């Protein structure tokens, strides 16, 4: 995982009494994103291998591999195991593991090409906004916003949003 430091993680609108929480919550979130990134990289590789198997078996490209349903079920199960006890039930109910690809959804974790802003103004809630370049859409400047809440004594990701850096609006997102 990328080294988190003052260069790529900054405080924003955070009173002094909450500043130390950055050192607890940012690694918690980025550890989760790193695991999801690794899973997605592996799944993408396996998917390419299944495409090659289809070709060898003479299955047309528009037909799914015979094991594709099982493959996707395994991906969802592994994804669910990673986010279990780290993401709120509310956010999980909104959906997760809906897709995989290259680059991965959280590729910026390993690349280190991001800026994260940590904000905390309440004892039980913090947000981390991650600014990064999205390489598919002509290197568009994008952002993810993660809202962490203290729920039943544990810090969980409770909300997630995405947006373009040059916009003030946020769009609700799945994990």
C-alpha cells in the first residue's frame, strides 16, 4: 500500500481536538481500499483468462463462459467478506461489487497519485475526500468522498459519493 503522509493526506476544516483522528481513520479507509483494489486486480486477470478459455472452447464472445455465474458469485462473496464489519449495513444495502475493470475502482491507492482531505468536526463522524485523475475519460479530475461514522463502537464507512473535481455536486455511489 502507498505510504500515507502529509504530502498526500491533509487536514481540512478540522479543529485541533480531532486532528489526531486522521492518523487512525485514514489508514483504516485506505487499508480497506487497498484490499478491494487487490481483489479487483485479481478478478480482472481471472476474467481475461476465462475469455481465453472461451476462445479455446469455440464459444462466441457474446456468450458467457459456462462458469461465469459462479465466478461472479465468488467475486461478490469475497468483496462482501472484505467490507464486512468495515462498511455500514446502510451502505452495503445500496449495493457493492457491481463491476470490476482495469484500471480498478481504487487504483489510486497503489499509484499514490491522489490527494486526500480529512475533515472531522464531530465526535462520531469524519469525511475523507480523495482527489485523483481518472485515466479512462481523458484524465478527468475526479473525487471520491467517504463518510465514516462511529456506529456501535466501530468506525464504519457509512456513505460514499463520487464527483468531478471542478463540480461542487456529489453523486451517491455504491461500494
